[in-house]
């Protein structure tokens, strides 16, 4: 989204999202869903990265 980046503030901190340009009005619903999805996530430090597959509905 806009080529921005993410930052994370240590133990018990929070996300710091940065975007390179303002959003258009038609993008706001998608941006809101994206930020709400981040709100439910947490970063676990000192663990190896891994890929998780979600089973598709249908």
C-alpha cells in the first residue's frame, strides 16, 4: 500500500504504519479493513519466520 513501511515498538509496544501518499476516498474502506486486520496481530520476536496456509472457504 503506497510503498510505505512498518515499524514495531519493542515489548508491549504497537505498530507504526507509514504510507508514502494520502489515500483516495474510494480506498478508505479497504484501508480500514487492513488496519483492523493488523490490530489483531502481534509480533513474536526471536522466532524463525514461517508460512501459514489458510484453508479456503467454499
